[in-house]
């Protein structure tokens, strides 16, 4: 009898497993960007240029999908060499001591058509906190080389002090030089792991 139940369970599980697709992020067509306030009213835009990501996508049951993402903190870029060097220093990311920032998903909940909430553990500056990202599935399309690409966008707000990023300076007029909240936006173009994307076009 136990064998019968086991076989029945496997029969129910196989369609779910069969719908799982291993995807990897194509860095040539993806972006990890952030915005943060400067001098209270203006905004500095930046991104990280060195990152990797993997998605175990289950199309039949999206809640079973998993996501992992790793960013090299030394790759931060705000189009200003002096500022970038400061951001890599011990005042901020301390890239030499903490060379990576990571996100590993722990759950996915549907919030309507193509919209989800992605829960996970976010590690920055050696500190790991629970994080929640808004995730939107932007669809899929075959490129000119026959590779099927899936697009996603994830976003969240990061409170700097939660991760020990407390450096700041006060303004005479009130407020501080650097905003306390960084808005993170990750635009992802992904391909099946077995397929290697063609050279960037």
C-alpha cells in the first residue's frame, strides 16, 4: 500500500518537476541599478557592472521557483571616479573586506497577473536581513539566434543603516548629504542554462 501511495505522489510531482527551467542571468542585457538622494533634493544614479544570477523557474507552480543573485561590490559605478572610490572604501561598502552582496530567495507569492512578491535573505556589508522585492514578469521572446529569453524586473527599498552603512554628513540648512534609503532596481534578461547567449548586439 505504501508503494502505491509513493507512486501516486511521484506521478503528481513529475509534471511540476518537468515544468522547472534553470535560467541564468545574461549580464550583457541586464542591469543592477540604484537611486539615492543627494543634498536632500537631487538624486544620484548608479549601478553595479559585475554580477551573476540564477533562476529555477517553475512555470506550473511559480511559488516553487527560486532565485539567487550575487553582486561584486567593487564594480559600483556612479560615473564619478572619486565618488566610486569612496563608495568602495571602508566608509561605505568596504569592498576589500566584503567583496560581494547577495540575495537568496526564500519564497514567492503571486500578487496578480505577472506580479509577485519575492521574499529572501539580502546580505550587504556582511549583514544579512530579510528582504522583500516586488517582482514583475515581463514575458518571454526568442531572439534572432533561437534562444528563448525571459525578462523580469525586481525592485525594493534598502535602508542603509540596516546594513551598517551609516556614513553621512549634516547640512547647515538641515538634513544630510546622503539619503537614508536607496531604491534598488534589477532588470533581468535570462536564458536557459544550457544555452549560451550570443555576443552582445
